């Protein structure tokens, strides 16, 4: 009886089962506790990724905006420089003053029309004056303009503020007069348009004959 009692006392299925159940529950609770921080860590990592991506998107957007602004600024400055160059060239052309102080004198001006394509156009301005180094001619001078080598282009000539083309079919403009004892400057503007492709180093010659 003692052995049986001891055996019965040492081995109690209910108590063991109960102990096992408590252990299992404890383990399950521990596992759940471990899983919860993992979930929290995952959500934290996701948030960090979202924040990182948002920051990267913001940086990319800022860089694109800066690039576009720089591109627009470069194009704008390019147009400004090109315009300034054109204005400077126009100024230089308009600054060409040919003094005609006496009869029987000839002066030539060359106008570059090289490498113009059909339909291309350009303007050229020059001046004729009766004044040189503050010396005004004492006599009235009559002079003519003659344009040479205009086969590749059509040319219109405008004098001073006139809107009328004064160039006839013969390419000679006659009866231009410079006053005596009073300064006079005649401004001529040539509007040139290519009727066919011009060659390299092709020029129009303007002869000023008095």
C-alpha cells in the first residue's frame, strides 16, 4: 500500500497536465509579447521608409525646379546676348558715315550677303554726310548711289524716314543732294532678301558717286 500510495502521490496526471497547460500558456503569452514588438518594429520601419521616400521626392522635385529655372535663365540670357550682338552690329553699320565733300569723288561700301538661303533677309544701314572732321563742304554736292552684284538678292532702299522704296530697276539712285555750309546726314537702309542661295564671300557693292 505504501508503494502504491507513493506512486499515486508521485504521479498525478491532473496536476502534470495542469502544470503543462500553464507552461504552454506562459510560452504562448511570451510568443505573443515577442510578436507585438515585431509588428511595432515593422510599422516603424514602414513609417521610416515613407518618410525617407517623401524626403527623396521633395529633394528630387527641388532639383528639377532648380534645373528648369537655370535652363530658362540660360535661354533668356542667350536671347539677350544675341539681341545685344545684333544691336551692336546694327550700331556699327549705322555708324558708317561716308563723307562726300566735293564733286568727282567715288566711295565704295561692301555688304556681306554670303551663305544666305533662299528667303533669308537682312538689313544694312549707312550714312552719307557733307561733314568730315567738323569741316562742312562749302558747295552743294549732288551724288548718286549704284548697287552692284544683286543677282542673288532683291534689294529695297529707304532714305531717312521715308517708307517708300527709292531703288528703281536700274539699281542706280540719282539726284541726291547735300547742302552747302550746313551739316546734313542722309541715312540709307537696305532691305535685302535672298532669291536663291548665295555663295561664300558674296558681296553687294554700293558705289557713292559725286
